């Protein structure tokens, strides 16, 4: 998916989506995994992270868990990563494999 196409799909409200949209518009490096994963697998991982705060600020974590919970557990996702330089963050977009639409988004502060 080209940068402009991805940026056009990121139109949901919320701080993590705003960070993702701005990073893409500013030309931040990004990648989209070729391999898809089940929503349920991703949800298990991020529910654990929500419970076990490791001292990192994760923008949009609670909303991402809520959004992923609303999705079909066996639905396939592709993960998109965006590297933000200032402030240093790693944005994760959870894209529906079939449509490319973002189902959830979060931004992890890097140390």
C-alpha cells in the first residue's frame, strides 16, 4: 500500500490516529507486514501489555484493546509500523487484511 493510500485510510478520531496520520504526511518511514495474524492473537498480546505496564507510555492502548475486542477474533490483520523520530515513537496500525482499513491504532514511546 502506498503512503498516500495508507494516510487516506487513517481518518478515525483519537490521539494515536492523529500521530499516525501526521507521521505519514511528514514522510516518516513505514512498513506493512506481508504476513497476517488473527485479531485474537493480537488482542491477547495487547491485553497483557495493558495489565503489565512496563513504564512505557502507550498512546491509544485502551482504545485499541476496545476496538480489537469489537472485531471478529478470527479476522485477519496486517500490521503496519510507522517510525516517528520526534518525539521517538513506534506507531502500530492494525489493518483489516481484506479491506486495508485500520481497525485499531496505538503509539508506543521509545526510549
